[in-house]
């Protein structure tokens, strides 16, 4: 599942609009919308979004040959 889809699901769970999220991130709705369409977020963006949506943000790498997560 793409990051944008995950954010959309979180917005529904939090009963928040994209406009409200953009305001809380101190960015324009068009800027946020563009990132959502391109599914193009920096790690810093994702940390801020997680904070605003009261979520933990974790990055996990899973090795394909062993299934080990790092």
C-alpha cells in the first residue's frame, strides 16, 4: 500500500480533512495534495504527519532472502 493511501486512511480514522492536515503542517493544501498525488514524501514530512496524526512512524527494512527485519 502506498504512503499516500496510508495517510488517507489515517485521515479518515482521525476524522480530519487534507486541508486541516495541511494547516497543522504549516503548508499549503496544494503542496500537500501534490505530494499525495506523486506519493513523494521526505522522511521529515512523514515524521511531521505522524506527529500531527498522533501516530508512531517506523521504518522497517526486511531482507528478502532471510525475512530478517532491520
